[in-house]
């Protein structure tokens, strides 16, 4: 179980303190999908980075399986079973897709890699020997990164806008992954179809918790017109 308790995050710009997150608290039980949503600039990505340890909170605590992980490094959190997929996937010159999947999974099972990539609309034979560099499209890199996170088989997966740059057909496959993946998944997303896969929904507004509860409680209160329009623009 992941518990975020009274997390705040401030930054200083030009001598002035700006509050990005203020007193954020929620609990995500094991093997549930929690979707974090809200307007751009509401602090969603910042919160996810704090959970992973990429950023350190100004105040508050984070507990994972009853252990205070607030001051643990990214590596230590990863060792506890937490995985992270960036909004903009990083590139690795000279690193092939196969090698990334081998490192993530701890094996070299080509059939397993093929299964993971196929779930995301990629043919393994076309991709396993390619490098994770700028010659891949943004959508390709995004899908490969998601496959890498899934290959880790971590207990808790953090996904920052996993739909970003993904075409409409691959997006439907992504929805199915979250629908069927029996792990703890914390997903930052604007998209209604992904939000529908949530067990719980956290809505942020101006760095504060606006709403938090079950999908049945929160989903009917959301304004889905903006998310549908965003999806339409991304996919033509």
C-alpha cells in the first residue's frame, strides 16, 4: 500500500517562494489503479516525481508497505518494487530495445519481449535490435518505455501521461493493459478512457486535492469534454 501524507512542495524563483503542491494526502491500496487528473499545471507530474524520489518534498511523508520512504533514493525505491515511466521517455545512445528489456526483466526471453511489445502494437522482430534514440518516434519510444516498465514486473508502477504521443489504435491497447494488469498502477492522465479504468481517482487543482474517492464517486463529476477534445487533436 502507498500512503502519501501531507506532502507539500515549494520552489524559489527570483527570490520568491512558489507553492506547487500543498498538503496532499491519499492512500492507494495494493493491486488497484489510481488515476491522478486535473488541469495542466495542477501539480500532477510533480507529485508523481516526488513519489518516485526524483524530487524531494518540502514537507510531508510517503509510506510504502508501512515503510517511510520519504528520504530514500530513486534506486532504493526501485529496489522496493516501484517503477516509473516518464512523460517524455529518455533516450539511450547505443542501447537496444532488447537490452533494455533484458535489464528490466532480468532475462533474455525473446518470446516474452515479443508478447510485451505486441500488447502495445509493436512487432518485436522490427524493434528489438533498434536503438532507443531519436530515430524512433515519440510514440514508439513511449510504447517501448511502457513495455520496459511492465517487464520489470514491479509491485507499483507510476505512469506519467502514458497516452502522450500514442496513436488511437495503440491507445485502445493501452487501455486494455491497465484494465487487465493486476498491479498497483498510479497513472497521471487527462483521458476519459484511462480514467474509467481507475479504482480510485485523485483530482488536483492548483496544487491541492480537489476530489478523491472511488471511480463511482468521482468519475461522474468530471468534465470530460476537454479530455475528449485533447484526444481528438492528438490523433487527428
